C-alpha cells in the first residue's frame, strides 16, 4: 500500500486565524489558467468569470459581521487582497486539536476563503461559464500584516500589480528598457527602483514573480 504525500500547508502551525488581524492573501486559478480577464495598458478588463470573482470578493463583508476588506486586485490568473478580521482576542486560541476532523474554524481566514472560492465556482457553473474542474488552486498563500509599514508596502504592491504585469510581458514589443520602466514608475507613481517588484516586510523581501503566487514572509 502506497502512502500519499502529505499536502504542504501555508498556514502557520497552531496560529488562530480567526483572531483580529490584517491578512494579505493570494488566491490562484488551477494551473494558473488566465480566465479572470486581460491586462491592457496596465489595467485589467474582467472576463465574465472575473466579474463574478470581483462581485463575490466585494460581498464578503456582507456575510461576516467582523470582516472588512482593504486593497485588492484581480489579475488574469490570481487575486491579491487584504482581509481584515475583528476577532475576539479575549478568547483562548483555538488549536488544531480542538477542531472536528480538521475542519477550519468558522470565521477563520481559511473558512472565509474556502466559502468565497466555492461560491465563485458554483456561480460560474450555474452561468455555464466554467465546466472544467477545478477552477481554483486547492490552497492559497497568506501573510499576517504586522505593521503599518508592511500594510503600506503591500497596498502599493497590489495597486501596481497590473502595471508591472503589463510591463513584464510587453516591454520587448514596446522597446522599453527596464531602466526606462523604473524611471516611469518613479515619475508617475513615486516608486523607487525595484520596490514595484517587491513586498518588503521587516528584514525580508519577496520578489515579484510572473505567476504572482509567492508567499509573503511577514510572519
């Protein structure tokens, strides 16, 4: 009998993801399929599925009294967003051993993202926009935002995502060098050099990657 390899978890072990905090999440499509829209001139035009994604993301606070959203960005094959949870910090943390059959805690980050992904998939299939399975990558990436400086940098990273994406794929066609692009960022957006490609947190750096699914190290 062969043993199936255990799936890697990107959550912090024994951390209570239902407690108060701001969380930067990246949720990707299965096999990084480009199904949410198309980037043109640094902005995205959403596909019909992308419209469902944005609508359901914006409606998350309607389903949870203690949840609010900060900056977000929908890209062709992923979504970046900041989820703010106002939890009960006076209650003891809930450990994995206290859950039933490993189910996520209600109101935790995992349960919120799971419900969001399931809702988008159901609506896309009801509208006959998606018949393949699955639509989403089975897991998502997150980091806990621990400072105002990290929050500022992550917001900037999210907001510049379409612009950097567009440049990385089309700079050769435009005959624009990376130096020229960075100068454009500095002049038009007040961004210095490589900071558009990074989320800087404490003493670590996460580089921008083409698939945009790098986990933030602010832990």
